[in-house]
C-alpha cells in the first residue's frame, strides 16, 4: 500500500475524515465531528488507535477494564488510547477536530449502535 501524495477527504454523516497518511503499518487522520453529532458505538477486532483533541470539546465513551462504558469530556490537548476490542464512541459537544493514529485496518468497525442506521 502506497502513501497517498495528498490528503484524502471522506465525508461521513457526522462530519468528515481527512486521511493524511495510509501505509501498510499505520494510518493518520483528522476527524471533524460537527456539534451535536456522534460516531457509532463501536469496537475493533484488530485496529488499535490513539486520539489527540486539536480543538473543540469531545464526549468520549470508552469501555474500562471492568467492561463498563465511562463517559468523559475532553478538550484541546487531551489524548487517549482506544485498545483493540474496547467499545467506544466519539461525540461532538461542539465542533471538534481530533487527530487519530492507528493500525491500518480502516474497515475493521463493528457497530453496536448507530444514529444513521449504518450496518
């Protein structure tokens, strides 16, 4: 897999992603989540990811070691790791931009709940 020479925008119902690096070992992207929108409650079977909030306020739901979903608000400079298999969801309290770096399995999404009726 070759790294693209330019960033690639992918429109989503909650905002968009800007994939700025995609190799056979990692992916780098910026997620823009519009105010009041949220991604699916999901987990990954292979993908391991870390996020860094660039701007806005993010509502993060993340499964803890006991298997409970814990909700917290993150602002600019906050970061978290989302380990493989952990249920999680990102929501924009206000328009939020976050950097995500992950392993390269972009299609590894198991949706549990989705506001946009995606499978």
